[in-house]
């Protein structure tokens, strides 16, 4: 998989900060948090439009704090404990079971009868190691994005965590940003469900490569 962008880490951090509102807006909508770009912009700039529920404000605050944490720790080693920390940051203050810890019970997924394994049945450390051993920088990041979503490590917030973890590596490696366009989320979910059911992310990765990688030359 050929890199679309080859930025310096510093330039990628600058780009991510410039695109922060857009990234939070897209990540929120991907998780099913229905919010407009204008309201996201206003929230990030401490303006209360009155259009955002308290629950969604907490989710946006979590996304904002988690992005700040990622940008401050961009060089930290990516481990399962780091992934748990991102879950804590992105979901704190919300009514989330096992905050910053793996889920302890099964989950259902809208649109499919497929069910992910319980975390105690998985070896996430080995799975993460296998992904990070991929020498292809961009493919490694997209694999992280896909893997965390399918693993369903947490009771809630898995797409938000996947987005932040994948983008930590994207930025560190100068590969740009992964952000699924809001107007194409339905198309994305269809491909994601196919990946859930088959375990084959080839089609999903190709789609993400063509539609969801942003950066500057």
C-alpha cells in the first residue's frame, strides 16, 4: 500500500491541530453522535448553541481531551495499556461500563448477527504486535483502525478509540489523518459489517485508502 503523504511528524501534528474540529466532527458522527460541523466548531470554541444534548457534550469533551492527550504523547509506545488509556480519556464522565478497561460481557452489533469474542478469549497483545510488525506504514495504521473496531474491546466507544489510536500512528509516521467522510458513513458501515462477518478487511482497507486519508504534500 503506497503512502499518500510523506509528512514530517511536526508537519503532521500541525496539520492535525488545524483539522481538529473536522476530525472530532467526523469521529463523533462515525460513532452515531448526530451533530453538525457548525455545532462542533462552536463547542470546541466554548460557545453553547443550545443544540447539543448534555450527553453529546460529554462525548465531545471526551473526544477533545483524548485528541489533546494523543498529540501530547505522540511518541509514546503503542501498547494495550495505552489503548485502555485512550478509552478512559474518550469516555470519562459518561455512563460507560468498565471505563478504561475491557468489557466483561457480550455485545450485539446493529446490522449483523455476528458477535465478537469476549476479551478474555483473545490475545490482544499478540494481535497488536502482529499489526505493528507490518513494515508498510499506511497499511499498519489502517489495520489498527479496522482491528480495534472489530475486536470490540470495550462496552462502548470502540470506533472513537480506533480513530484516535490509528491517527496516533498516522501522525507519528507522517501519513496524514484517517477520517471517514460523514456523507459516506452508511457506505462505510456496510463495508465494516462485511469485515465483521468475514474477518477479511481487504475491501474495507481499499475503501478507506480511496476515501478517508487526508493530508498535505
